[in-house]
C-alpha cells in the first residue's frame, strides 16, 4: 500500500462519517423551519364585526306560526322589529310607552337584523334576533342626537390570563372573540380593532403591553392609525375542573399601563365563559366611557408623531391659493348622491354578489357594505350620479324588486315565474 493511499483513507472516513451528520443537521434545519412556519400559520384571529352608529336591541325572542315557513319567518321578523322598537323606546325614555308606528315606518328605521338563534319548521318560526336601528333616522323620534361624542382612535389589545399564561393575538381565544363581536358603534370610545392575522400576532402580543418605551409605541400606533392604546385584561380562575369560573376584568390604558377600573363576574362552568366574556367586554366599555367623561382617558402627547400645524403658515398657504380661486374655472363634482340600500345576505357569497351587482349599474361610484348581518338584512352605502328613480330603474333592470323611501331602498330578488304549461 502506497503512502498516498494510506494518507487519503482517513479523509475518506471523515467524509463517510460526516455524511450522516450532514443529513441530521439538514433534518433539524427543516424541522426548525417547519416549527417557525407553524407559529405563523393557522387561524389566529377573528375579524371584528362592522359597527356603525346604529342603535342595537339584542335578545328579541319570537315564536310565530303561519301557513308555511317563509310566511312564518317574515312575520317573525316584523314582530321582532315591533318589539325591538318598544324596547328601544323604553330604554331611552325610562320605561315610557313607545308611540304607535306602522310596520312600514319601523322597517324604514331598521338598518339590519342579526340572527342570534333560529329554528324553522314547516309552519313555525322560533328565533332570538338582534335589531339594528339607523341612528340618523331613529334619533329624531327618540330625541337623541345623531352625533355622538367620540374619543380619539384607541388601539385595543385584549389580554387573557388563563392557566398562568397570558395571550393576546398569538392564538384565537374567547376574550379576543368577545371584543371582535362586540358592537362598538354605540360607544363613545373609538376602538381600533384588528383581525389578528398576518403581522398582528407578532406586533400585538401580550408582551407588547409591558413595554414602556415611547419610540416603539409611536411606530406601532402610527401603523394602526391610533392615538393611544387600551388594554382590557381578563383573568380566569377555576374552582375545580368543570366547575365555576371566576373572571376578573380589568381596564388599563396607555403605555404606562394606567388602571381605569375592574369588575368581577362568574360563570357556572366552562360553557358559560363566552357569555361571561361578552358581559365583561360591555362592562369594560362602560369603565372606559366613564373615564373619558371625567377626563382620565386623554391621549398621551408623547405618542403623537405629527408636528402641530403653524397657524401663520396656514394663513400664508391660504393667501397663496387665493388667486387660483379667483379664476373662473368650471367646478367638477367628485362625489355622487348618497343612498342606502338594504339587501338580504343569507351567506357570505351574497354580500359580494350584491355589491358587484350594484357596482355594475352605470353611474354608481361606490358600493360598500357598512352594516353586515349574515342571515339577515345588511346595509350598503352607495354613491350614485343620478336620482333615486334612476337608481331604482337600474336595480329593477338587474332583477330586483325595489321599495324606496327617500334615499333608502330595500331590494329583494324577484322570484322567477314558472314556465307556461
């Protein structure tokens, strides 16, 4: 055996021995990448429901019998609207009797119907519904102003303590769900709620609420279009597995984690936790509203990035633009007339279908759903270059039956006539 062969053999052994090691390292790297991807993927958040400034009446129960299922459902919805109108009037007037209104008058004020629970039979309809009343159209009758004093936009980071660990948007949880389904339109707090997807679990985690440095908070709040942050905290304590659950709900505010207040609620078992969370979100909202009214909920000036506007510079800018306004130039309208369209949305696909159909009408500039009620009646805001009669004609040409009241239109799909025998 030559000397060169003797010297090259250990190198070959090293290569042979290192090959399994390389394979193991490659497997470990692949597992680490899969673990990192698993941390980023999956259902992490719940999209918050659209919350306009509507009045909401929840928990309206109806039990109606009729000749068929459709008639029973229609009669049940009308009955629920009448009951909700009386409940709303009683709530705003301290139990006083509501003025008598016709079904068409009440329906003109209703902006949406939310189905909380329903059962359909051949000739019976049993349901628990939530009725939304348009604030602008209902406020005059209620004696309530259509404009509500609102706080600056406040980013919401709900934190849940359960089993000794804290979680926010890192994974879907009941506390985040409660804030996603809470209707904030009637609140004086302008909440900025996120869906908890994409980068939200990284940026808005439970650890972020413990930061005190202003620089990162400025960047974060600017990213979400908020002026400050509120941190509602829920802590669950179980007496024993499957037994009563005590929830302590705490309202905190700002990067300094200032305490606003707290409440304690109780559920008989785990199945009552979602309902307790909903009540906890409502109580926390009341604490924030009370703090806003007494001046404790004020945005931190150190979180504002934008420089204040100099009044002198603004006057100079107006003076420079004045000669341009003196020219006799034709004015061009950039926005059409505003209309409200109520349409049935039995499922998610019907929302997009309704919007695309309305957008296809010539003259429609904008058509977006502003109040979503799956399984009920949703509301679409439409900007249209024309009159209500022209918009009605365009909708009828696309197979809709249209009932109009001013700039509010209620559309339903026309039933196809049976072929001649």
